[in-house]
């Protein structure tokens, strides 16, 4: 990590001509431009920054977490075996792959309230795809006649017909489930260090939170839609209030826990180099 | 330094507030009231006429009943020997100004008529009947005047729910749910082909003999519920009719009961109780039944009818 920061700092230092240290009057819109490389809980990031006034600066960039992948094998056992396709060894197991995705563009505004301090308040937003985690079976696991219309009953089979809520495969007979948050994630935080360094290079520290909204699980479900007056089957947000089958109380509880995680902490260090 | 700590505390407090979980909410659908459906075209004139045996005969069969349904369909009951069969005719019926029932084919051509003060009169009536019934290769011609008949109209309690269900329905989709100690599995199909459930039933280890498989391998063209108390299912190869009534004054469940002819299959049988769920302009008819075999499951069969 130290080597990485050193290399980035040297690279930035080598760019362009040397400039004198900035004075307060130098901070005007687009008077200066800096580039930075960050690392933190929001991943690895690249951004550019420009001052607006002595008290304000704008940063824009992109952060991402390197793709974290996960693989496991799930059992397709029990009486449901008839709807599943065994693997090439004739065993009712299926590969399940998972991937963490976090890539966001960011637009942030730093406010420096104190004349003699680099302390800043930051507001802005991270903007990216909403899908945070994807889990899927790469191969077809459900027999053809059950694709997209048959699966595990999550609803109350003893109640009204409208309370039935079935977890199904997609039209290709594969299972997929995604954890999604808002694509637009407001950010608020504090930090130390100027985005456009007074000297040639500096290091800034930021601490804040992204507001994700309420995380939701998305997968293929089937239910009788009261208003459409027909069975609908497709990729939809899982409504935890419809998971009423006591056999799957754990699923509902897991969704409830997940819905509580509405913010994401951001803690990061950025090495900035002033270009001009 | 103190002000920085205060700011961090504010941020943490804000995030804690936004992290509070939402309370569970019961899933809601509709507004809790039964919708009111538009009455079908023949709702006020629909009637069942029961005709004494051997009063009208043709080619060894006796016309023993003729239903004019709320949707303007014509269902006839033929008695031949000890057997009773039903035929849904591909005809429509309209009412003339003098109350005569005019029966027309799909092209609007008259193929029969029923005379004799039939419209909006009750109890025993005397009819003039002229109608042809084709079953497979056999055509029956029933013609007669002064035919005594018992007229049945509103045998079922009149209410919004009765008016809503009394018509001919088309099956748009069906859903079958198996529920057992180890699985809760469902399968849905478009249309009314019960045969698509055969393989699903077998996969749920239901034991089906050839006769049951044959009976299941049928497609439902329509389901007719009448205020005269008749419940009929029109398959592609014939019609089965039984009786029905509400089980209570909540008008939520209807009970089927034995009629004259053969009725039912592995899933839907005489003495079945069906739950009616109303949607804005259609209904879901749900039957709780059982699948027995190596494993025992409760089965929930739902017809979405429009």
C-alpha cells in the first residue's frame, strides 16, 4: 500500500511544471486542477478536482471494488428433486456463483469552513448501478416443464389465493438473485486535506456515509396479481410481507435484516497531485 | 477538535435514524369490498327447463332439460337408456318481444326456437320446442308443441356474488400447488389443459391409473355457473354438469353436489368445495383437494376465469 501511494505520488509529481504554493486568492473556478487516487471502504478510486472558491471545491471521479467472486455448491435434495436436473455425475447439486459489484461515479462538493484549516464538509453523490451482489447458477437446474412457473412456495397456502408467492427459476431454468440498492447514493462526510493541494502533492482523509436506500432482493417470483387479474412470473423485487410460509421464516428474517443496512460507511485516503 | 467530534456524532446519529427497520405490513390487495360485475346479456332471462322423460324423443334419446345460461349459451340434457349426457350447443339465444327464445348459430341463422310464454314466467310452463342437437355423427331433432316443463330461474340466493359468478367463464390460466411435509411446489399453465398437470402430479409421486390419466388429459373450454343452480364444465370432448350452491351467507365458498350425469376427475369431483375470489373483472376459483400416492399432498387448484 505504501509503495502504491509512493508511486502514485511520484507520477503526479512528475507531471507538468512545478508550481509555487497556492495562496488564498488562487482558488477560483477552474483556476487549478488536480487528480487523485484513493483507496478505502468504497474501493479504489480516481478523481479530478477543481476549486470553485477559497471555501468550495468540486470533485468528480469513479470508485470501484475489485470484483470479489464466490463459488459454492448447493444441494437440490428433498422431494423437489423431480423438478431439478442432476449434474453430470447424476447428483442433485448445482454450482452457485456470487459476485460483489461496487462501481460508482461520484460528484462531491467540499466545503472548507475555516480559513486556516483543511477540514472540510463534503456533500454529493455516488452514482452507479444498483446491483450490489449477484448470485446465480450458471447452468440450467430446473427441468423444462417447470421453467419459470414452478418453484418453492414462499406464501401462505392456507390463506387467500392472492397470498401465494412462489420462488421460481428464470425462463432458462436457472436461478438468480440480486441484492440491489439505489443507483443514486447521496453522500455526506467530513475530512481533512484539500482536494486541490496548496503544494504539489498532498494526502486527504475522508470519513462519511453513502445513503443506499433500502436494500432489496430481486429474483424470479410468481404470484396472482389482483389488479392484472393474471398470474405474473418474472424478475421482481421480493416483498418480504408476502413470505408468509412458516417453512421459510428464515428467508423473511434475512430480508428484514438486510433492509436495515441503509447506509454504507466510507473511510478513505486519497493522494492528490495538482496538475496546474 | 471538539467541533469535529460533534460533527461526527451528528453524522452517526443521522445514519442510525435512517437505519431503523420498517415494520411488517400485511400484504394488501383490493379494497375489501366485492366488485360489481356487469351483468351478462342474458342474465334476466336465463332459465333451466326440465322436461319429463320421453316427452321429446329423437333417435332413442330423450330431451330432458335445456339450459339457457346467463351468457346466452344453450346446454341440453339428453337421456338415453340409463345414461345422461350433456351437450353445450354452439348456439346463442336471444329473446323476442313476445318472449320467444330464438336460438341462432354463430352466423346469426336461426336453428331453433322455444315458444310459450317462457320469458319472465315461473314454475310450470308449456313450451313449443324446435331444436336440433348434433353429438358427434348423430343428430337429434326435437320438435313438439304443448310440451310441459318445469322452469327454474333463481334457485340460488340473489346477491352481488351470485350475479357476479353466474355466467360462462373462459379459463385463462390454472395453478396447482402441492403442499406436503417436505415440499411446497407449484406449477401454473396457460389455458385450461388439465393434462399439463399430469406430469407434475406424477413427479409429486401421485399414483394415477390410466383411467385417471385419461380423465385428466382434457382441456376445459369453459365453466358455466347458473342461477338455476347448475354448474357445468365444457371440455373439448363434452360437457359435465352438476349442482351448486353457496355454503353460507358470506358467499365466499360454493359447494358442488351430485347431479344426474357423470362429473369430475382426480382433481375436481362431486362434493368439492370451491372458494371464489373476486378480482376487478374476473374471478379465481380455488379447489382444495388431495393427491395420494407414495406421498400424500394437499393440492390447491386455482382456475383464473375471465
